[in-house]
C-alpha cells in the first residue's frame, strides 16, 4: 500500500515525483509519468516528443599532408671472416695393413667350381655361401660362414676350423671336430663341393718383407 502523499493529499507510489491525480499547471514541463508494472518493470505514458533539431553539415576533413621522402638506409658493410688455419693430424704410414700374400690354393673338384682355383692368403680365409667370403662356396648345404682356413706364418701351419656349421666340414671324408691341420693334396668337402688343397709355403719356402726365402 502506498504511504507517500502529494501536496494535495493524494496517495502515490514512492518512486513517483509528480502526482498523476493533481491537475497539471501551465508552467510545468511535459514529464512522462512512470507507473510500476505488474512484473516489476515500469511503464511510461507516451507524450508527444519535441521535434528533432536540424542536423548540421559535417565539415570536410583537411587534405592530407604530403609524406616526407623515405631515406634509404644501407646496412654497414661487414668485414670478411678471418680465415683460420687448422692443423690436420699427420697420417702415419707405419700402421698400414700388412700384405696378404698368397700361401696356397684350393682347387675345385666338383660342381660349378670344378677346375677353378681359389687363393689362400696369409691370416684367416673365410669359406661360406656369403658373397663377402674370401672363398665363396655356392652350395645350398653350406652355411653363410661355414669354416675358416688359417695360415700361421710363424708356425708354417694351415689350420681348417669349422665355424659351427649346420652340415659340418670334412677332410678326406672325415668330419673335423672342430679343427684339423691340412697337408698337401688333402680333399676338403663343404656340402656337395670338394676342393683339393695345394700349399705354396712350407718349411723351405715362405714370404717375408723382402720376398721369398728358401
């Protein structure tokens, strides 16, 4: 219930500044009357609004000032980098690998190797199906690294060693377990391929740094 009264004693809402029940005076300005609405908002009695003022023409903007000419800046010239001399390590020729002289041969007796000779050199010679072997044995029963044939110049010995092959290594049809010394005309069998062993170096002939000694 409204408990605010106007000058003439009318009960009005507290948010009203003017009483809607009092007659309007001639010198009072047209003020819209705001009454509370049911949903907490407010409603305004529309009264004729004053005519809008005529729009004034907007003055044209002044012409832009001409841009100042750009100055091209050049980067300072950098001096060329100083060349440094780096000392390279000297390559020593004393540690060159020793020459692997031929000390014997394996001569093919069967298969595609028949009549072919394969040199045996100082040190270890790998026998097997792998193309990187020293002596390639093109046989399906041969392992990639089947055996090693080693010549020891200080002992003048030829030693044949099986390299854990699947089908074994044979000399004169006897399986070696796991090594055996070779002598002249021994027959080595790997798979179905047979080779005749012919040595070059023995007790009376061998290689040194200057050549063969007898």
